[in-house]
């Protein structure tokens, strides 16, 4: 009986092993035998990771969050199948060029192109880069648009001799695939202030912020976070071959066809997607977006220095027209410059306080001409102009250079204190021409006035009429008014004649 019991117990113990072997044929037989000989209590209480049976693991209760996370981490990253693209860009690649300083205009152009690529169903977007850097705020807008793009973004520093410096480093690393042409370079992303060196505290804050952004961006795209931080802190740069070796970019490509061929088959993903997409772009036709005259003009106008100069020229022109009505040309030029300045300022991070200080400076300069303040209003205008120019733009990247601020302040002070002042003083002088200019002037009698006769004024002969009595030839009279072409005169008194 005992023997029968042992046989039954052995069969029962071997039964789970047989079932497990049927479902997992690759499991070694020795491991199955070991599981069968294990005590039932041990199999019942050990989790799966430690060799327990599946039934025992289920009896342990619901899985903990740590167990679910561990299981998910061991799951293979699956390929996300792309739905069939619809739109005029289906089966094609869109190409745009980012050339020149990074500014609000270039940021808007890139974000608009990204939206168009997603809307028209393009397979990918290629961004050709050649930039010395630019505004930090615009760079962040561009990177945010690339990280949230519905289509993969391929960044390509091209052609030979091009560079991705300063803000261009971040834009290049933000691409799902990054490449460089032979003879290009990337790096030197240390933040700078156009007005000169920053104090130590501000420099540390700005540098640490940029370094952290570079690290997280590199980690997001699987690139070298160490080199990205060095590019910010130590301004290091790399050639195209060094960038590939340092895992800053993915490969070197000299032509568009080579770029698409080497990009083909590479994976990309967005955010926390559980899976990845695969690029299929080899041999696809491309649609290139060329910057027109409007885009190039707007890129120039969006420069902070250009916007500032246009604003000052607009002020000068409109004020000169108001002081001298009918000049026309200053008003036309001033109006055009002012409108262009308003557009440029609308694309830049303008500080309202800075604009108010500049307007206050102009008010002070104008008041100095009318009010005897012994130079106090002029000094206040100079100080207000300098302070307003310093804080006119927010952030460090859009600051104005000191040479421009000093030149604009000196020119504005000279314009108001010298040019406008001389014009206003001239308006207060007595009128010397026309009918108003004749009143009160002396005339010499050429033909006796009784009461009509002829007089000479500045070598001109005038018909004259004396008001009281008569005036002999050779005497002097005073002009009191003009009636048509006849002067009204009166004899000069004896006291005045002396």
C-alpha cells in the first residue's frame, strides 16, 4: 500500500513536468526532473523568477508594480507598423534648408515645415543645416517642434564647409537621424551675451541650464551626452569623422541619395511609445522647399540690431516731418522704417519696459529744447535711452551690442539738441520775407508822397501811400502794411530818424 502511494505521488509529481515540457520543448529535461522532485510547498510559494511553478506564482496574489515593470522591461521593443500615408507627400521626402542665424523667423519656418510634412503625409523631413548659432529661445522652439514631429526628422550639416555651431548643435542633435557632409564641423555651444561677458553667477546659471538641456537631448536621441555637455561647458568642436566616432551624429553622407540610403532601416520613436518606427526612405523622390525673397527679407529684419536701427530711423523721420511739414521724404522713409521695425519687434522677445524707457528718452530730449532745465532733461534722456536699449530684448541671445547702443544714444542726443533745437530756434526769429516780412521795415522815398508816390525797399521800387500828410523825396518812411501791390507807410519820427 505504501509503495502504491509512493508511485501515485511520483506520478502526480511528474505530471506538471510533463505538461510544462509539452509547452516549453526547449527546456532541458534535467531541469524538469529537478522541478518534479522539489517539495510541493517550495513550488507553491516560490515566485517564477526563483524557479517556482506558474501555478505557485499565481497563488502568490496579484503582481506588484515592480514585477510588472520588470516584466515590461524584458519585453522586446516591437516595430510599430505605419498606416498607409495619404496626401500629396505620400511616398516622398520633404527637404528644407536652415541657413544663417537661428532667429524667430527660422524657427517659424521650421515649425511650419514640420506641420506641413505631417499634414501632407511625407515619409520624412530632411533639414539641411549651416548656421553659426543664434537665439536660445528660438532654438528651444525648434527643438520642441522636432521632438513632437509626427514624421521622422533627418538633420544634415551640409554642404562641405558648413557648420552647426552654438544653437545649431542642439538642432542637429534633435534629429531622429543626424548626419554630416565631408568637410563640415559641429560644436562650440557655450552661451554668450552680445553685450559682453556675464558675471560669474549669471554665467553659471546660463551654462548649467544649457548643459542640462544638451544632456537630456542627447539621451533622448541616443547620442553622446558627455560630448554634448563638453560642447556647452568647454566649447569643444568636432569634424565630421570625429563626430561619428564620438557618437554625436550617426554617419557621413555626401549626397542626398547617400543620406537617404544610410538612413533607411534606422529606427525612431516618439516620447513614451512602446515600440519603434522604422525608416523606409531609400530611393524616394524629394520635394525641396526653397526660401523665397520674403523669407530672406524677414530673416534679415528679425535681427535685433536691424530692428533697433529701423526703430530709431523711424523716430527720426517722423519727427523731422512733423517739425517741417511738407518735406514729404523724411515722413515717407520714417513711416516705412517704423512699420518694418514693428514687424521685426513682433518676432523678437521685446521687453515693454525697455520700449517705454526709449520713448521717455525722446520726450526728455524734446522737452530739453523747450524748457530751460540746464541740461537735466538731456542727461535724463541719455540715461533713459541707454537703459531702455539694454533691456529692450529679453534673454541674453537677443541683447544689443554696446557699440550700437552708444552710437544710437549719441546720434539721438545730437539730433534733438542740435538739429531740432536749431530748427525750433529758427522758427522764433522774425519773419524776413513776404508781406509779413515788410511790416516795420524802413523805405526811402523816391517820388514825393502826397499821398501816393514811389519808395525803394532793398533795391525794389514800390508804389506807396502815406497815411498822414506827405513825405518829400529822400526822406525815410516806415512800412505799416500792404494793400495789394501798394505799401502803406508813415513818416519816420524825428526821434527814430536819429
